[in-house]
C-alpha cells in the first residue's frame, strides 16, 4: 500500500520539469483514444452481426438439426425424436430434404437448390407464412386437365421467369426440374438417362431475402424423396422453432446430451458459417491493427516513466537511506505505469461506451445514401469490454516495465 500511495503522489503532483506532467498526460490520452476506438469499432461490428442475424430471422429456423457429417440421415434411427425435441424446448418441427437441381422453363434454365418441405414448413419458417401459399404444403401433387400429375413449387426471387413464357397456363407457369439420378443404371450413350425429371407448376415466388434462398425452389418433400429415390423417413435437416423463453444455448446443450456428436444443432449464426467467419476475421484484424497502434502509445508511457525516474533520483536515494531495498523503488514506478494504463483505459472505455449509447439512441452516424440510409448499428457486449480492458491495460503496463529494469544498473 505504501508503494501505491507514493505512486499516486508521483502521478498527480507537479514535477520540477513540467514536461514530465505533459508527457504523462499525453500518454494517458493516447491509451484512452485507442481504448475508445476499440470499444466503438467492436460495438459496430457486433451491431452489424446482430442486424444480419435479425434479417435472417424470416428465412432461417431457430435451430437446424443435421447429421454431423452433413449427409442425409434416416429418422428411423431417431424413433422418439419428436417427443425428445419437444421436451427439450421445441415448439414446432419441420422436415427438409435438399438437393441440387436444374429448373427449366422453355429454353431458359437455372441451377437451383431444390428444397423439399413438409406441411409444417410454415410453422417454423416465417417466409412461408408471409408467402401464404397453402397448396405447397397441403398436397404433394395435383392433376391437370389431362390427368397428368404435376408438382407445385415456389421459386426464389432471383429466378426471373419471363411473363410471355409459351408454357404459361391459367393456374401458373409450367416448368420442369431435373435431378441427377442417384440410384440405378445410366446409359453413357444416352445422357438423358442420367437425370430424373418431374413436371412442376410455379404457384408463387418468395420475396428477396438472401442469395441462398433467392436461388432455391421449394416443393413437397414427398415428391423430392420419390424423385431422388429416398425413403420417406430420409431427410437432410430438421428445422426447429423454439418455445418462447427457451434459450438457444440451453437447447443445444440438451441436443448434445441426447445425441452426442452424431448430430449437431446450428443456431442462426452457425447456419451462415462463411458470413460469420468473414465478419469475425474483419473484427479480429481491426482489433489487432488498433493494438499495434496501442504499442506506439504505450511507448509514451515508458518515456514518461524514464523521465520520472531521472526526476525522482534523489527520492530513490532517500528510500535507500531509510532502509528500503532497490526493489521498493522499482515497485513504486511500476505502480505509476499501472496507474497511467488504468487511467487511460478506463477513461477511453467510458468515452467509447458513451459514444455507442449516443449512437444507439440518437443515430448520429448513418451509412448509405438517399432513402436507403441506415444508422450504424451498435451492440456493446460485456465480454468484449472485459477483453478490451484487460488487453489494453496489460499491454500498456508491460511496456511501462521497460525503464524500471535499468534502475539497479543506475
């Protein structure tokens, strides 16, 4: 405590060389600026992540349960899955089967993600409720005027079918979806034998959401299972909507307890791994760049301590004369370095937190142009604040230890 009291006196008292006070103040300000920048930048990155996840709420389930390898799995291996998932916190469960396909309308064609859905699709995915196309979920096929079975499909926003299509009928646009034949014999001399095709009718189109959804077609899961030679119990994923009040992390822990490593439960962020990885890497790289800037600021702390050591050389002799070991004087100046680091970091983080609050309430900074301008989103998280405080304080303090190493030599 004595060394801390002396350090406080050294830090806030005026010195004979006023330049030492100025350098010390500038050192604390430099650290505060970096800490403030870190809080603001990390808060903005978190805000963008939250905004992106909110935007996917319409097209993603709360939880997607899939095989750990990502392959199609058989529900017969999970005989009580509905009861188990309901007890864990699921409110609604829907089955999905996914495959690549080729959508063909007249002379135009698109490579699409074909997604088979069941009758509970709308209860898990809000996009289906917004589209309000009940025929997609009620029946697997319907029969046209000539008695031909036709499968209803709904297409994504990026699939633009021309309105003057020669295959348009009164009920909707007629099309064809082709899938690579999964089982059975194929004739190399007849390429058409390598594909399984089904006649479909476009009964609606989803609003723009994200690139993956916009390039997909949705059809009844029973029809897709038949086209791909899957059993009725074979699916790609289970989409799950959680009951209100059920935490995603708690539900995932229960899934792991039920199925171990055989299945994995993905929340909304984990359903977009590429996007999450990109945002996370940008956040880390920005964090590292600011820490390098902090290194330059921290050397100001070392400079001020070196000057203070020279200024207080007579005091160190008095400490020695009073019986204090050389380590005591070192400890005093180390406390000074720590106080400078703590002061700068604390002030900077408070300023950064205040700026984030102002941005959240008054939307001072906006991005974009025209009617598409949006306020920069901010989301300050306690864990990030702790990491920033520890990193900035520790780095500044470690640099400040450098001048005290030469005290004994002097």
